[in-house]
């Protein structure tokens, strides 16, 4: 199950996580974000127990989006031990993200 990240839980859920975290920066009005959503949901299932996968709404948590310089959505970040280890902007193939997640777990 994918998580919902917010300004309130970002620090504890993402930055302090012991395992890699995939953060999908999105907005409800964003067409490409809707296209990306099924792949992100599948990744959440595929990596359940080994990594966290979640979404962050840029409209409700703009300060987090600003902190990470998110200029266009969807943007996917993989954060490991508080550091960005992967960044992708725009709609991505699920396998490309899965490979990046596997690499982050290595």
C-alpha cells in the first residue's frame, strides 16, 4: 500500500527512514500524474516490506516541493538515508523506476 506523505510526516517517514523511500510528487489536477499513478501503486506492492512508496501532493505540501526544487510533476525521487539517490521527471516506465529502487536497496 502506498503511503501519503505530508509536511507533517515527511521528516519521520522519509528522511529518517531506515529503508529507501520512493516519493511521487503529484497533484490531483495533473494528467501525467494520473498516468503514472497505477505504476506507483504497483511499485508499492512490489517493494512492500523492503522499501516505502508514497505520494506527496504539491498543492497541500508546497514547502516540501519547494525544498526539493520540484518544478514539474510528476517528479519521482528515491531518498535513502535522507539523500536523493534517484530523480526522474515526467511519466516513466515502471521497470525503469523498479530498477532504480532495486539499485537503491543494494
